[in-house]
C-alpha cells in the first residue's frame, strides 16, 4: 500500500519519467482498473486493456492537476477505454471468453463464474465496479475507497446494495435465477 | 459488529466467501507495462530545420513551382526489393527484417504499417497491441505485442508463425484469428486458415521470394503455394479463436508443445531454419 503522503511524490516522479514510481502506481491501482474493465469487457480483453489504460495514463500524467484526484482520473480513463473497446467490437463477438493466464478451473466452475459475472455486470455501474473490486480483486472496502477516491461510507453502501441486488438475481443456492 | 462484506474481517458470510472463491481466478495478475520514453520537446535544431523547410515550401508556392522533399530511404509508398541480401529496418517501435527476395513497403508515415507483397518479413515489436500492421495480398496481420514472421507468395499464400506474444490475422471476410506464441496459421487465397502449432522438421526447406515454395511434409503444415495446388482451409471454430485468452497459445493440434515455455524456443528454431534456407 502507498501511504497517502507518498502518492503526490510518486505521481510527480512518474510524470517526470520515473518508471519505478509508475510501476508502484501500477501495483496499487491495477486491480481497480481491471475491475472497471472487467465490469464491461471479457476477461482476456480486460487484462489486455489494463496495459492500455496505464500507457494512456503515463502519457497524460503531466495533465493531472491534483494528485488526490489520481484514482478518479484513472477510473475515467479505464471507463472510456472500455467504451472504446465496446464500440469497436463486432456484433458477433461474444462478451464471455476464456480465463486469463493460468487460472483454469473446471468447465462447470467457469460457466458458473461467468453466470455470476454476467449478473454483476447487469447491476448499475457503481455497484458492479465495487463488487468486482471486492469479490474478484480481493480488495476490502477501505482499500476500494482509498484507490477510487470514494468515501468509505459510500463504498459500504455500494457493496451492500449491490450485494442485495446480486442475491436477488442469484437463486437460494447461489445459481443464477431463471429469468 | 463485523461487516465481512466491507472489511473482510470476522466470520465470513458463506455465500460471499463462495463468490470470492469462484471469481478470484479472474483477478488481475499482470505486470506493469513497458513504457515508452516520455515525450520531450524537440531540440532547437529540429525546430530550426522544420522552419527552414516550411519557409522553402512557402517560397516555392509563391513562385508557382511545387516544392517536394526528396523521399528518404524506405519512404511511404516506395517499394523495397531486397534482392539477394536480407535487410533490417527500424520501425520506431521495433525492428523488421526482410529476407532475401522480399518485396515490401511502408504504407503509413509512422512506419507502423507495411505491405508485404512477397517474401518473408520478420518483426520484433515493442509496443502496445495493434500498433504495427502488415498487409499481405490476402490477409492483414496485426501485432498484439510480439515477435513473428510472415511468409507469403505473390498470390497471398504462405504462413504466419509467432515466436513471442500474439498476433491477430484477418482475412478478406474480416474473420480474425488470434495466433499465440509457438503457433502458426496458414494463409491462402481465402485468408487465414486453422491455427496450428509448429513442429520443426529437419527436412523442412522453404524457398521463398520467387513465389514458389515446396509443399511441406509431415506435421509441418505450411500451405503449398505452387500453381494449381489445392489448399484446404478449415474454418472451424472461428469465434473460439477470436476469443482466445490473452496469453494462451492456441492448442488446436496434437503437435502443440507440452510446456508453455518450450514454444518460443521451438519457434526460434523454426525461424532459424527458415532464415538458413533463405541464405
């Protein structure tokens, strides 16, 4: 974790071309960026696009006025990137695809996970992004608040409301309810 | 009272824990991207040279005589015929090697897009995906962050072999296949065929440059390119190929290497054989 006081220094160093500082920012914010992309794109494409988002951020870092706004600024880049990808997508391409890298659970687990991911993707933006950060990226509420710039109370509300909607979409045994 | 959903402390909610376990494999595990050098202001002499060129063009317009700069070596639209010797080109985001008897040209001022009419083009690109594109007579090969080699004859028949990373290969019907490290895809008049993993065969000899290559034997499935040769292209599972995971090679055949990390080495050997046969 990056202590809050260090963040402005890291951003200044990265903006000046310090790649190690940028790598530290990447380590802290990559999960958030991936969650935002995964809320809209297939897993393998989301993973690829994380790199694109950080490259775009690297190029535009000098335009960032306030270090405190870095998280929200990065969120906006990631959301715009996802929108661009969806615009370029051919209508025949399915949203679901394989799992990234070496994560290869059984086919039934994959199918069920995709069903759950689809159910999360059907939630409003604030809920789906927060829930993916929590359930998929393994971040807790305070961490989500720290990287996104949201108030911890807002994150808590997003998590609980999102989870309630998700439970409604899932059956009693956790399977996706027939629509 | 603990709130497991928010702070991940205390007694886990069984349903939330189950969802965590189910979705955890999708978590991001990638490394930081390779970064380009930060943009810098152009040196004063570059600014001065640009100003002089602009002034010269302005004077030429005023006196009614068009002024045209002399095209630099490898300029856009200028065909490059390598003849008997291979040629190495810097494309800004990597390098490209044109084998002997290759005809190619840049089709974009950025030098990030090339047209390969015939022969062999080997590219090593260090850039984000989709920054470098090679157009062959029948296919469009798009770099997704990798090293790869394309061999085609004048009719567009040939192959794409990938030694690192991935490339996307699209045909005239806009169908696109993604080829991973250690894999290859054959090109025919119909565009890209089935993705398959290469097996370097000691007797593989490829003649290229003149548009004639010997059909290959065994499991090494290079498209035959002789006149009238029949080339069967499988179009099975195109959607599955499009949707291949980011870093997965395409295990479509029994010839795929058993270990992930063996694929690049095998492919390098195949490329070396290809270069030796050219030289």
